[in-house]
C-alpha cells in the first residue's frame, strides 16, 4: 500500500462518515435452516420506513434514499444486492427490524416432489 493510498483511505474515512452511510466492512450474516434462509443485515440508525427490500431475478436488494433537505451532512443513501443461487419462495419472504438488525427470512421453495408409482 502506498502512502498516497493510505492517506486517501484516511480522508475517505472522514468523508464517508459524514457524507454517506458507508458499507466498506462485512455487515451481514447468512444462515440456513431446514425450512428457510436467514439473512441478517446491520442497519444502525435506520427506521423500517427508511428501508426498501426487493427480491427480483434471484437478487435480494436492500436500499435507502433518506435525505434531510435542511441538513447538508445528513444523508443515509445506500444500495446493496446479493445474488441467491438457491430456490426461494418469493411470495412468503418476510423481514423484521430490531435494534439496528434487519432480519430477512427467505423460505425455501420445495423444488422436489414425490412421484407415486401406479
């Protein structure tokens, strides 16, 4: 790492902290049970009406576009997408926000079916 890149990272740290909501570190956890995939995403300081969640074409997208017009430094904008290479029951996805953790439950779609021999 060069001196220039170290300084740039230093200044970006301050700029990101005041101008935008930065997601440079891993801020999510993914787990799986027998019936669902559980995606937990850290969003400290956000209210549920400030967050948007969508699931399209196997992509889970979480975003926010919150600005305060009278406060120049207040800006909570971000958009992050995650590709799911798994079968998800899109009709029954649910989400909860508690203490800065957005928990998204993505039920597994039963892709196998039993075939009875007649």
